[in-house]
C-alpha cells in the first residue's frame, strides 16, 4: 500500500513545548488536506498518511510540502515485515541504471535478520532483477531505504522530497503585515509565517486616486500568501483623507515620511484590536529614500510594539528570487499604482530629523485622522 511519510524539522528540539508545536503542525497539515480523503497517523517522530486517492498523490505531497515545520516527505510502500514482501516492494523502487545501495533501519529487534543482512539480501534481489545496476555503498546515485517498524510493518522508499522547514504557523505569536502591492511585503509575510507567526494584513488604498484593480491585486497577493499562512484577512483602510491632509498642509518633501508614520500608527491600532504583538513591513535598508536609517527611525518612533523587517538585510535580487519561489512575483509586478506613488514629491527627504518631522506633522489633527481611517476599515476574509 502506498503511503506518505512526513518528517518534521526543528520542532523536535523544543523539549517541553513539543506537544504545543506538534499539535499546531498536525492541525496545519489537516488544514491543507481538508479537501482530500486520507487517514492520518503518528509514528515515532513522523506522520503517516494512508488511504488517500492514488491519483491525488502528488497534489497531497505538494500541499504538505508547503506547511512550515515539515522537513521532508517520502512516498513509500508499506508492507508486512516479511523479507519476501520487502524485497518485492524494494524492486518497485529499483532504478533503471547507475549505482545504488540499500539502507536498512531495524527498529523491530525481533526481526530475524540484522539490518546489514536485510540490505545484502534485498540488494542481491535487485541486482538479480536488474543485472546492469551496480552497488556503490559510499557514493550511490540511488538509495533504497527500508525501515522495519515495531508494529510488524515496514516502509520501503527511495526518494526524500525536501519541504519548506521553518516553524508551524501558530507557534510564533501574531503579527500584522503591512501589505502593499509591491514585491517586498508579500515576501516579508512569507518569512514571518515561516517562523511560525499567525498573520493578518493591512492594506492602505487611496480610492479614487488608486484604482480598484490595485486593491484587487493586493487581495490576489493575499490569496497566494494564504497558501503559507493558512488563514488570511486583509483590513483594507482608506488612506485618502490622510494623504490629502498631508498633501495640503505639510511640505511636499515630507509626504512619504509622514504617510509612513500614519500607516504605522494605524497598523499598531489594528494589532491591538486583534491581539497581535508585532507589525511587519517589507523594508530593506537603503532601498529607497523612505528606507534609510533616519526614515526608519522616524516611522518606528510612533510604534510601541516590535516592528519586524525580515528583509532589512536583503538585496532586491534576493527578494525577487524568493518572490518567484513563493509565487507572488508575477502578481506583484502588475502595473497598478500604489498609494505611495501618488502626490509623490520630486525630492523626498532621505534623512528626516525627528524633531523636524514632529514640527511639520504638528499642524495635523493626528488622532482624528487615525480614528477616521480606522472606521473606514473593510475586513476582507480571504477564502
Ligand atoms: P513593497 O515592495 O512591499 O511595496 P517597497 O520597496 O515598494 O515595498 P515602500 O513603498 O517604501 O517599499 O514600502 C515599504 C513598506 O511599507 C512595504 O514593504 C509595506 O510593508 C509598507 N507599505 C507601503 N505601502 C503600503 C500600502 N499601501 N499598504 C500597506 N502597507 C504598505
Ligand atoms: Mg511599494
């Protein structure tokens, strides 16, 4: 019978917290498998998926591969612990050409042959069926693995499929990711989910200056990210009133600096509303004028909870590579305007001094503007 073996990563290191990590991991695996028929079992620091539709094997593998906390998977034959049956299963995994070895692990010490003997017997059977193959114990091109379990069953498999690793979502606290339509912020969301954070998103739009397509693009990105975060709600906030007020009342070169401070204040308020303990942005040091140390200082100074910037030390190339890998790149580069590109100053300050920012900002009724923006929120649950 074909089964899928799931191995998990880092979490086994967590001592007393192991149950907490494992139950999050199991629940997340079940979430991604909700549309499949299968049986789930735990077996000795691994999980086994049985009784699924064979035609959907690779869909199931693909879904589990993206669950943070999963280290690797193998598609295995499960047979009774009987040498003939083991050999027959091993033949199914025999390569067509090249070198191979058989690797046996015998957890069941009652099994009459020792692991070396099992490997030798099964290796002999494979060679007999495929005389063109060669055994290479040190540097084989293919390995056939045999795992003799205590319950009278044996797993035979050859390939180990790498999964995403990381920590199970739900074990790393909760964060609000500031999601623009750009390349960086979806990658930042992915990075934090990879460390086990539960995420919710906030997006600022300036309708009618920004289009409905721009808003839809962000929801499309959120849908892609949900593959990793498992749940996703986007709080869409109207930023038009704030942007208009800044545009009318503050010096043009401070537009972005002050906008960023409003975004951060609102994100923090949303975090508090939902019991989240951090705000996440896609900033990378020095990438643009608003991402210098001085600009980040000015934005950070309105936040009283941690702000995580997982891309801070990444080059654009590296960020693009991840966005391609996680599938957000093609959507991110669609050409719709983000609210940051309207009323854009010709010469934004690159090194805003905080005292000066405070002075420039003091003409605005910050509290009312923030409250109005909060009451404009439309929460979109991504299905
Ligand atoms: P991105 O590719 O994520 O848009 P960027 O390189 O364009 O990033 P900025 O426009 O300076 O950088 O934005 C920095 C960060 O501020 C973004 O990564 C995002 O986290 C947040 N941000 C910017 N605009 C918005 C918006 N309209 N809604 C929500 N968050 C935003
Ligand atoms: Mg942007």
